C-alpha cells in the first residue's frame, strides 16, 4: 500500500502546454525516467508516494514498467 498524491491531479494543476508530450522524473542520484504524458494522465492509480523518510518521494506507477517506479524523486518535468 502507498500513501501520496495522485500524479494525474498534480499534472492537471501544472496545466501542461499543448506541446508537452513527455514527463521526465529525476531521482536524487541523477537517475531519470521518461513516460508518455497521455499515459500518465490516464493512470488513475499512479502516485507520488510519501517515502519512509520525511521529504522523500517515490513513484508508484501500477501497470507501467518498473523503470518508471523512480525512488527519491526530486523533479518532475514536462517536455
């Protein structure tokens, strides 16, 4: 089980421009993963989950590749 904020809701508040088609997630160690914006927006269960340590966030991305389940996320970028 995960607790956090729905990623689709965060993206809605960010109001991506019409040219945005990708979401890039970057971890504190420099690892990054990219996903299709439309696919992430359709994912009702995708979360920015609260990590075990305060101020740490992990992605919970059911139905998506394990490489998208980024730990210790420090940025979410729309491209």
